[in-house]
């Protein structure tokens, strides 16, 4: 008889899943593997709600395998550690991010770039090393190979630190890789959402001048007074956009919908770099003249490797960088998703899993 | 664009110009300025035919000023020098490329990247600071500020050196800047035309591994045997392209017609870079996933600064790198343009100006 999600592993598990592309999440019984020698079992305290969760439950990218239990910004407590596990002990506060598997032997893995391993597997909606589907953090607990578990630094709160596990590393990694860390240089952050607001904080911690570029004028006050941005550009204000032409050394573009690159490229100085992080379902238009006439570059980046993710958490703990969150209960998740689709969140929902996820009697 | 008038200047010039967007070239008498203190007068010996000449003649970029005398791959001999000139002497063989002036004060100019100066002045169809329109190298002589000319070492044959001034620097500059020049690097070169074939020769001289990606299977013999490429991929052969996925550190794309870049991004290794040189009329489709999964990037590049152009010329002389050319007479130029439009040239036309232009004078 074919294995079902409930029977394929020895241990009962409970979470919330989407069954189809309506994306409606509801209680879901499934199962998790035993804690192997290299594994850590994590009792989940909090899980951030990433826009990728929304894309996946709605099958926007066309590769969702239902039922989907999303969630890849997980913070919890290690309740079991396998006998080969050296980095963690029971009781440690740990995090699990976007990936939970890789081949561990290719060039990328050898360079601590598991995120670029061709056999990398995701925390949810992926096929894990044992050939079974992975289920994410909208659940009570998760079992993860120690290589993909992070130590949550002292002083970094579990709830507002959770989004760093995707949003944080997604902006931190390209900022390091593309050299956006020279104090005094000018960084533009396009889109002030989950990723954007963290990029502003990290940019300021690197000593950069930061300008937010946003389509929402109402976000200006917060951007400057709370997040610490130096200035704010409304992308539809053509006069201000024109005045800002050729003023930025780099741009982190976090906008997840299809949008125009031409005006953003114009903001860059010669040799400037724009890193695109959003994953729209349709292609973006890439105009050639701005690139050629100014030797400008558009690059991509995909989260970060495990070593760098730990480095990022430690950096954020040191600089008191956390996400601005709205804590929700598990049963509020569908409303949260609707609001997220309208960008109605300042700036990340985090599910209080431990206190609100209750299996049925 | 407002026509700035045929201002009479003191020295007669003769060349071939197009009068309208048909792009048809014919004899044209005009005038050039006196040689300024920091300028040199250059008797044009050879001028390469660049695809940009064709784009401009036909007003494809909607900025052509007629009459238009193209030509920015100019090799000639210095016939007169201004009194403050220190770089050159009469009789020197020099080259003039795509730009003949810039603002000289901005960050780009100060960093020897005059090609990125927003006020860079094009050798032809550009406007000199005195308001006159520049006429290019399809003519008997040119006047240029010494800063924007380069010396041609005597070991470089002049006719085949001409295309280096645009095609050559266009390939050399991004290979150096984007870290693709050297042993251990695998460069893909898309399009085996004027730029592509010189790029293969430079890349091999750098010690890089080179694979040519072309839609013309018939060019593989030249690519491998004549230019020294290590591999050749037919871009329309899906199996070949698939097998080569994830193998290149960088790709220089010289193709100037609209095409899909997604398969090219697929050829890149993680962290690989796709450098676009061709000025296409339509934007490209950018699939964000293709860059994100693999931390790849796409950049543009445009010729190079004057200092780097001289460096490139010297490098070419040292390594015996020249363009593969078809030398033509001035009269043949319209036919050459028709053939160029069809990609029918192996691999750059060069006009023998000194020997064939004078006879066309009416």
C-alpha cells in the first residue's frame, strides 16, 4: 500500500498545509523521520512568513507539490541531537532557514555555498536526501541534518530574529559578495517589505548611505525615522527620480512583482550594480543601453550558504538588527496571506507556533 | 536633433557620406577645422567598417545627423601637429577610435574611462564643442586632440590593425575588467563576426579557454583552426547547448540583433557573468530565476578608455594579433554594407582609403 504523508515516517507530526493552488492553509497530519546520527530535532517556537511561502502555496512558480507545509524562517529549541552532532546540544536555541539538504561534496558545498549546490533541497516542497518530500516550519517540530541548523546567538530575540533566516541572509549575502560594504558608499533599496526593511538596517550597519525607493509614499516616515534610511524616493515621482540619476553605487532590488528595471538602472553611477532578489513569475525587461553605456551590472543572489548565514546572525546580534514583525496565531495565517499579497504588513508576519499551533484533541 | 549647420571651416575635406536614412554613401566634399594647438591632423590610410556605421547610416538609433560620414576604426599618418602636441610627431602611424573628446573632468574621465563620460563626443555623428558635426574616417583626413589618438607600433600591419580601434577594444576591455582574461578561465564568445573573431584571438593570447557560440555552423572551421578557439557550439543545437550548461566563467555576447539570453545564462557556471555588447533595439527578457539560482550576473560594456586602447594595441602588437579582414575600395562600400547587413564578411571590411578614395572625387 502506498505511503501517505501520515505513514511514510515513524513519528506523528502536525502542521498547517495548503492542498491546492487556492493556497488555503488548514490543519494537516503528517509524519517526520526519526532523529538520525547527524540530525537535530527542533521544537518550533516561531516561524516567519516569507513571500516565497505565498508564491509556493499558490503554485505561482509551477512546481508546488501539494500538500505544502511552508515555512523556512524557523526558530526553536533543540530537543534531540544525534550521536555525531557536535555543534549543538539539547536545549540550544537554534534556527533553520531555507535549505535543509545538499550533496555536501561538490565544489559549491566545499566552499560553504550549499545554496548553489545543484542538488540542494529546500526546507519545504522539495525532495530530501531520503527521497521523501520535505515539510516546513508551519508545524510543531522538524528534524534537520546538523549542517543546516544554526545557533541562535544570545541577545537575538527568537521572534523578531526568525525572519533573518531568509530575509536577512538574502540581503546580507549579495551585499558582501557584490562589495556593497564600503562605508560612505550609497545604497538604494528598492521595495520596503520583509527584505527591504532588513536591507536598510544592514546597510546602515555597514556604514552606507541608504536611500529607499518605494511605490508607497506612506512608508517614508518610518523608513527615515524608524529604520534609519537617509532618504526616500517615491518611484512614481519622475522629478525626484530624475534628480537622483547616477547617484547610487549599488541597488538591492527586493521587489517581488514584475517591475521596470530601466528607472532603477538610471539611478546607478557608472559601474554600478543592481542585485535582483525578487522572483516574479514572468520575465523582467532588461534594457541594454543603460548597461552598455555605463558598464552597469544586474546580478542575482540566492540566500546564502550555512557558514555565511551563521555569520549574518552573529552580525545582526552584534548590531541589534532584528526584523520589524507582526506576531500572529497559526489560525490567522490565511488572513495574513491575503494581507501579504497586498503588501499590508510592517514588515514581516511571524507565527507564534509554540503558543498557537494546537493539534486536534 | 537640430541641425547645426554646415559651418565653413578652413581646410577642405573629402570623403563619402550618406545623405539620408537609405544609408547610401556617395562622394562628399566638406571642410574641417584648422589643427588646434593640442591637435594632430591625420592623413587617413585605412578605415574599418563597423556594424555601428551601418546602424547609424540607416538612422536605426534615431540620432543620425545627415550628411553622415561614418568611420571610427581609423589608421593614418600624422601630417601636421599643433604647437603643444607632445605625444606624436609628423609621420607617426596613429589610430583614432570611437571617441574624439570628453568632458575631461568627471570621475570617468579622471579614471581614464572617457568612454563612460556622459559628455563623450563620438568620432562621427558627434558634436564638437564648437557646435560643428564630426565627420568620421571614410575621408581623406581627420583632426583630433592628441589625447584621443593612440600610437600604432610598427610591427602591426596597418590595415588589419584598424578594426582593433573599435572591435578590438570592445572585446579586450570587458575581458580584463570582468576578470575573464587568464589561464583557468573559460570564456564563451557569442557571435563570430567583427568583434567575436578578434575576441577569440585576445582570449587565447590571455591563456583563457574559449568556446565560440554561433548560429552559423559553417564558421566552426575558422573558429577552431584559424582563430584558435577550443570549442564551438551551434546555438540552435539544443543538445550541444544543454551539454555545455554550467561550464563557462564568462560570456561575451557580441550579437546586436534581439535574441534570447536565457540559454546563454544557462551556459554560465555559478557566479558566472554574461557581458552584453550588442546594442539591440528591443530590451531582453530577464528571467530573474536564472540569475538568482547560481548568483549569476549580466553586465554591459562599451569600448574602452584611451589609455586602455593603447594598452590593447600594444598587447596586440606583442602577440601578433590582428583582425581577419577583407580590404575593399571606397567605391565598393555600398556593396560592402549590403553584405555586412547579411553577415557576409570574413570578418571585417577595411577600406583602403589612401589608395582608393582620391579616384572617386568628381
